C-alpha cells in the first residue's frame, strides 16, 4: 500500500505519496526544476530530484529521508550540525554557480546584485534534512533566486547560530556564544565573519518583513496569519538585538 502523508509547512501544504512529494507549483517551478537537475549533474545530491508535474498540476519531486525540525532541538545544537549545515550550503552554492540563466526563467523573488550563485533563499532548520545529527539535504527551493553568496549565508547564520533575541522562542545562547557560532559557520563555509555579515543579516530580515507585508496585502492568507501571530514582530526585535549587541558579536567573531 502506498504511504500517503500530508506535511504542512509555513506556507504550502505538501503531500507525500511513498517516496514522491507533491507540492503546489508556481510560475518559477520549471526554472527551479532546471536548477535542481543542474546541481545534481554537478554531483550535489543534497536536494530533491524533480520528477515533473502530476495530473492536478502539482510539482513532483523525490523525498529526502531524514528529520526536518521547525527549530533545532537541544540535542542538535551541536558544532557538528553547525559545520555540516555550512558545508552543505557551500556545496550547493558551488554546484549552482555554473547554472546558466535563460531569458524565460522565472523566480518568485527578484535577483540581487552581485549575482554569484543561485541562492536557496530560505536556508533554515525547517528546510534542512538531518540524518545522524548532520545536515544532509536542503528542501523547498520556492524562494531560490540569483544573488550573492552572503545573502544566503546571512540567513543561514541567523537561523543556525542563531542570532535571535532572548524573546525569540527559537533562540538560545547569549551574544558571545551566538557570535562564535556565527563566525564558525562562516569559517567552515569559507567567508569572513565581519560587519558585512551583521549588515547582511539585518538587511535580510528587513527584506523578509517587507515580503510578509507585501504578500499579506496581496491576499496571501499564510503570510497574513504569520503577521497576526507576531512573526514580523520577532524579526523586528531580532534586528534591534543585532544593533544593541553589535560590538559584542563582532568581538566574538574575533574569538572563534
């Protein structure tokens, strides 16, 4: 008998039939499928393989076995998990750096300059597949778009260090520990942790808040619900936290 499960994410309802995932398609889906085929051809196996579209128009992809967490539980707040997430993101970026865009390509989010890679756009525990305590796969490429490496790294650091204020329920650790973890993520990935990282994290969160309000105004129910639940307020509080603790975080960068 084929296993069927309904998996509710932050925005989409995703259904799994055995080892095939059915997700709502978008105008960007054909471009994203081409990207996924490209990175697989480059040897990156940490992403779903696109299979096409079902009779209802939903996109179909292979299922990546492992655990996916909304936020990292205490047992996964390890340096090994942190290092593996940084390594996974670097491997994905390197595999996608040779992706050739075409005139007909569609992305949900606009390209950002300088274009260095195709950003995943939402690297976080809830889009990261974990096996045996290590990050082994990325899922949900809906927010993929061309942009700088730092744009992706900044959001991943925000989520995995994490650079959250004490009031954020997904946060843990103080600014010194968070700063050291952020610097370690960057070192493993291969870029410096400095003022540019903190600026990019704040800019990335501001862009997220703007996107949430824009989508809510256009009638997107999930984003409206997220705003009502206080998600945008949490991001605003985290931006203020980064500003207040900037010197401490920068000092921690030098300690790592």
